[in-house]
């Protein structure tokens, strides 16, 4: 069974900053099935990235994903107020535990 | 508009049965896997299982196999998640979601329902 470990657990940042979130798999996974989601309080998750690096429909280009094998990242180039949320990575049946991006 | 609309909140007692639903619209329901994701209070997301409505092929996470049943009725474009005997540990929000891209079971979830809150308490 795959384990996905996200780091850090929480990030405190200011609008306009660049942030990179990490998702590390316990063993090599197919990048085709690596996805990232954003979840805000009281809302359903929203798909941001699929196939490790493809943006979902309607996702702004300040969100980008990369990686392969066991190491994947999600980068937000310039944080906007709407981006403060919890971010999850997923590979097939496994979700990471999430990274919370909060306002500093 | 592609959407999944879930049934309303439920309050149940331990030992009771429950079936919640997720109705798809705006797309060809039979051509996409539909899955269920649990979120316990204040916790992260857990992949429970998926069903392919066209032939009812079903895949479960080992953590949920035998504890829940996932099914679909393509005639009414609806997927279901059911319990035969609820435990208090089942309390949480349950989301249904569609897998993108068609017939691969390993795709990401691209369309999500609004969530169904299930509370199990004596």
C-alpha cells in the first residue's frame, strides 16, 4: 500500500508569496495518477492538478505541478487571498494528510 | 452543467442501516467511474471506493471493503453508499465524486458532490 507524506503540515504565508508544497510517496508511483486538490472550510475539494502536471479546467496558471517517481510538488507562484486553504495530493486509493496554507 | 447532487444529512443510531445517494447530471453517467470519499470531523480525505455505472464494476479500498457497499443504478443516474449496521466511527462527511477521463479507475476526481453529513450517535 502506498503512503503519501505531505510536508510541511502548515505554512504561514502572506499574499503575493511563492509557495511549494511537497508530496512524497513511499515507493514509486505513476505520475499519470498523481493529483492535487484544494479544500476550503465547509466546501468540497476541488481538483487543481491531474497527471502530476496538468491543470484542471478553470484552474489559473499560478498553480503548477511537477515531479515523478516518489517526489511531487505543487507550486503556487503568487499567493492570492483565495488560495489560503488545505491542499491534498492523491495517488489512486491514497490521499496525503494535507498541507494547510494559512495567512501570516 | 456537469454536477453531482447528494442526498441530505442523516442522523442515525449505532446498528441502524443507511443508504445515501449521489445523482449525476449534465454528462453521460454510464461512462465515468463515480467514487466515495470520507472526511471525518477535522480530518483529511479517505478514498473509499468507486463504481462504474455501466456494468456496476466496483473497487474498494481495503480499509472499507466489507464495511460499506457501493452501487449504482444507471437507469436513474444515481450512485449509492450504504451501511448495514452503522457504528459511531462512521460519523463524517461523505463526498461522491466523478473520476475524470472515462474508463480508467485510477484517474483523479474532477467533479464533486456537495457532501452528505452522517452522524451516528446513541
